[in-house]
C-alpha cells in the first residue's frame, strides 16, 4: 500500500508530560507545540499531502480559565513568532478549521495571518491543518445550517454530498490514519465524518515525546493493512 494521503493527530498527554517533570501545564503545551513542527517536517519528508492536528476542541472550554487563557496566549506567541519562518518555508501551507469566530479577536487575526501566507505558495508538499475550537458534531451541525440557509425548497432532502461540500474540510480527502497519543483509545469528537474508514493507531507515548521514528513505524504498519471499504 502507498503512503497515506491524510494523517490526523489527537495530541494527548501534554499536561501529564509536564506533571512528570514537576512543571506547570503550560510547559507541556509549549513542548507539544514544538513537537508539532518536528512531526510536520517528517510528514513533508514523507510527502504526506495533509496533516491535521487537534489543537483545541469545543469541549476544551470546560477547562479552567487560566489554562484556556494560557493556551490561547501560546497560540498567539507561536504563530506571531514564526510567521516569517513559515512564510519563507515552501514545504507547507496552513489551514484552520473549527468555529474560529468564537475565539478572541486578536487570536483570530493571528490565525488569518497564518493562513494568508499560504496563498502565494505553489510548490508546497504538505497542508498543515489546525483544528481550533473544533468538534466533529459541531462541524456537522454548522454544515447542515449552511445548507439550510442556501436552500429555499421546503421539502429539500439534504444529501451526503451537501454535507461534505459545507464541512470545514471541503476539498480535503478523508483521513487515512488517525493517531492518538497518551494511552487513551477514543477519537473524542474529532473528524467523525471524515474518519469513517481511517486506520486507528493508539500509543502510550505522550505527545511531546512522540517521535519521527514512531510515525515511520505507524506508517509501515498502515501499509500492511488491507482496506476494503466495506467490500
């Protein structure tokens, strides 16, 4: 089997990584953010066209206000401090999915800048997708509401294609591999419409420690699997 087209990551374990080192939670999140770049570079080297990172879920708002604020500050800091580097790096373009309008305005502006630097790139290898204020069910509800706002017929029957065309991931292939770090074995409302035939991989490795070597091993295992798509 050839390399996957789309890999998604549930990046679990940042807080536990920090706790093991007697560090504050934000130190784990910061280390996790640095690891995103390492894994993204590996994906580009492997010529994986799409990589999606579950960055902040719709459920994460239930965390304490200090941690949520720290996470948003980290996003701002990371994006703004790396804009020039990302602009010059021809390997990647960037896309944000999720209900971004509920984020702080200045963070929205930072994320728009990250997406905007992608527009002039022509020879990129990998699209890096960041799911921020994202939930799979929320995405489907938003997709259906978009369809309803576009259709005037009272008896219009919504199709699967209608939903696909109004998802945040419109035009992006379904997920081939979904990887969750940190030991838990669930998909936690992540890309539920797009992952119906994803190969699932769960690892005890905490996200900041997830390595290029482990990604290579997962892809090697993926290539051994037979994907029948219900046939």
